[in-house]
């Protein structure tokens, strides 16, 4: 079910939105509806990716060292 809302926009933004809608051969309502849906989806995709990466980091990544460092710090930073 669709609902009507009242939306206040700066005059310049409204003019640009109308022009963009005309260029895409869409009504202003359709243009705003699609832009809002894209923005919401973009945010949810970002949140999913962020949570996935946080899970990976919290589990840790096996680097094949079994948690042991086999090289001394001095060897790594040795100057020649």
C-alpha cells in the first residue's frame, strides 16, 4: 500500500531532481522512490560486508605459524 508524504527539499535540489527524473523519463515520485530504495539497499549491503569482515577478524586468520613467531624482532629490522 502506498502512502503520501510531505517532503521539504531545498529549491535547487528539487530542480535537479526534477531534471534528472525527466532525463530518465520517470515521474518525480518514481525517481525519488527508486533513489531512496537504492540508498537503503546500499547501506544494508555495506552493513552485511562490514559484519562479515568483523566476523573474520574476530575468528582470526591462520597464517601457518601456529601462533609462534620464529624470527626475532632484531632479525626482521636488521640494517645492512
